[in-house]
């Protein structure tokens, strides 16, 4: 009788605490889903690292990698803006920078100058932005300590990313104009 009584008590305990258990499990699932949003940029880092380590670099890869990064950034920015996770000024600055560089490249084509060589500063800017975006999303999708930490780290990565992004625009502009002047003189 003791074992049956214990089973009934256990059953009643489970029924009474099922909602708490469901909420706890749902919280863990939500955390896993939020965490998964943080890791797409790792594949971007790893594919370049692997290509260099195995001597599999190519001109096509050099061109496609930044293009894919830009597409990822554009899609993510639009999504974050629509979810009210970033302000309009951030969207305008980052889109404006890419639009400016795109127009600059079109002008430089007249001199036979192709796409800019990716710099480490540019990679650092992209790294910061790719890390910032999912963390900024966590601000909206979480609360308490996680939201507070996401705010601190998300906006820190964003600030550095935006600053470096703008600095690389200046760097690429100077490089492009210098190259155009050399071609023009020569």
C-alpha cells in the first residue's frame, strides 16, 4: 500500500506542478532559441579561417564573403528595425555607408578599379556588427539580468561596429581616390 500511496502522491505532485514544469521547460527552450540566433556569424568566421588554413582561398571567395556579409547585415538591420530593436538613425548610417561605397565603386570602375580589398579594420567592423545584432534582439526578447547584459554588450558591439564601419568607409575612400589618381596620371 505504501508504494501505491507514493505513486499517487507523485502523480498528484506532477499534476499540481505541471504548469510550473511547462513554464520552466519553455523558458529553457526560449533560451536555446535565443542563443541559436547569436551563432550564425561564427560560420562566417570559421569558413574564412578554414579556407586560409587549408590554402583554399580564392578571388571568388574574396568577393563573395563581403557581399554575403552585406546582405546578412541588410536583412538583419531591416528585421531589427521592424522589431523596434534598433533606432532609425542606426539603419540610415549603416545603409548610407554601404550606398556611398557602392556609388564610389561605380565611379572608380571608370578607372578600371575593382572592389576594395577587405582590410582587418573592415573585418573588425563586420565582426562587431554581426555580434551586436542578435544581442540587440535579446534586449527585446528577454528581461531582467539577461536583458540588462544584452543592452550593455549589444550597444557596445554596435558602437564599435558603427565607428569602425564609418572609419573603413573613409579608409576605402582614400584608397580608391589614390588609385584613381594614379591611373589618371599614368
